[in-house]
C-alpha cells in the first residue's frame, strides 16, 4: 500500500480538492418515499421500517427505551468505561457552559437617535432531537458531543433516536447526559418522525447528529420544516507538518480518520520530502497492526494523499483550500501557524493534541463541517441550540425624528400601510 506523494503546482490535485458533497441522487427517491410514508402513517410506518431495515420488532409500548433497559445497560457496561464517560462529560460540559455565559442578551443605546435602545435577546430552543447512528461502529461519544452543548444552552427537552439500542454504552451515555427520552428508531424514518411528529415521537425544533447517507439526505429534505445542525459527509483529516515533526505520530493521526470508513480522507501536507517518505512507510507498517485494516487500506487508496509544499505559507494555502473537518498542525511555531488558518472545522495544535482528543474528551463538539463546508459553516456548539431575537425600543421623540425617512422609504416601495402607521403617530 502506497499513498501518492504529490507536488503542489505540478501534480494532479483532483483527489484532494474535488471532495465536495457526494452525489447521492440515487437514494433521494427512496428517502422521499420514507419521509412521505412516515408523515402520512406515523407510528405504523416507523414500526414497519424498524423491522425491515433494523430487524427490530417494536410497537407503541416498546418504542421508548425503558428504565429497566437503562438499568440493564449500566449492569452490562464496565465500571471503568462509565467513569471515563463521566470524566468526558465533565470536560465537555465545562467547555460549553463557559460558552453559554455569553448568551445573556445585550442592549445598547444607539447614540444616534436620542434614547432609543437596541439589542438582542437569546433564547434556547424548546425541544431538540439528536440522532445517534448505528452502522459500522457504536458512538456513545456522539451522545456526549451533541447532548451536552444542548444542555449547556438550556434546551427544554432533548430526545434521542437510535437504531443501536443493543449497545449499552449508548444508553449509559444518554442517561449520564440527562436525555429525556430515547426512541428505538433509526434511519430516514427517525428523521421524518422528529421533523413532523408521530403518535409516539414529538416534533422537535432542531435535529442534530451524524448518520449514514439516508439520514443525511433525510435531514436535508426536512430542513425548513425543522432546523438541522449541518449536512455532514465522510470524515476527513489534514495534517500540516514540517521537518521537526515525528513521522510515527503523523501516520498514527492520519490512520485515526482512515479507519472511520472507506470514504474517509487522510491528507498530509508537508514542507519536508524526508518526512513525506517516512510517513508513507509508517502508514504501511501501522496499518498492518490495526483491527480495521481493510477499511483503512481502501480509505487511503481512494482518498489518501501526501502533498509536498514549497514552504509553510503554501501549506497554509493548501489547507485553507481543502477546508478540512479536522486540521492538525505539527510543526515549529504550531500555535502561530494555527492562527493564520481560516478554513477548518477544528484545529489541533502541536504534537500532543491528536484528533482523537477532540473526538472524545477535550470539550469542543466533534460534530464538524465536512466536504469543504468549513469555508462557511461552524462546529456544533451552544450557538446551534440558541436563537437570537432582535430588541428595538424607541420613544416618541426618537420615532418622530426619523418618521419622515421611514415614510419616504415605505412609499418608495409602494407600501402605503407601512407609511400610514408612522403618519398616524406623527399626526397624533
């Protein structure tokens, strides 16, 4: 297995820069059909799809995870893992609680029109739905990374849908995070249920959390009826390194993303040809020792790359063009380089800040923009679960001082009723 070593400006970079949202048009009709069916038949459709896709027999009495099932999950999970979940919870919640402190509302005198007061009021959403995927792996960390920002925001009710109820760690994580209700539903049907509501599952204000292609397309389709966090694609990492970096560590970090799935992308951008060759060798050596070897090899073969940059400025330019989900900087003056970067979901600075630290423990959510969308979107955070309301307060003198201008603008657009309501106040 050899990852191609490419010279920026000389070799074809399409495998690096063409990573946009994948063409999933073949699945759209299926997803649309599922959404329409759930919207029309509610629980009845959910129960049928649960059996068809997940081989689960559920009904109105069993769709909700019971306290008995949660107790059994605690008994099945190793106590050391429960303790690790609690430590991670404390770290993540502390980070987002500090972020919550800024959402107190802000008011200011405009200074332009006398006594007028302007500002904004922040309010948390009333109810949100979190999707926790099943599939090729179990993700109790997704519970932590989605539920705790919502908790810190002050969301009134948090529900979870997941097809992976046979994994007790997910149920433990839900309980530790104070999830109100856990439903045994997955796929596009779960998204539809949260977007429109069924007899058992209430409609939510926002749906957050990653999932497979059907979940992702369903979120995209229901947007507008309900808010969503983002449209997430396959996982990706880009590492910037110079001659001071450790090739063993670099390879390990690249492989940590390649093991997600065959579509994941792992990219090294380095100013050192020696480091490039050493990392390529390390990738082969370490892959042979790992449990998800087959997935890793396909991921690296299809989407992996090592890019040689002439200097650090060029490396930064490449990274910003890729706009990766995860971006590591393993180089001299890594902190200074990090502050020059503009496009990334999360930046990991230095040799002792590997990407898995962000996946599980550090604090910021691991739900991040992918496929280049970091050019314009942000990490899931307290902001995701808050809304901002404008606050406008003028007194009589303030309004009268600018009333003619409002009237003129309204009349120019043909809105005489807009102008009239200002005139009434002026004349009175």
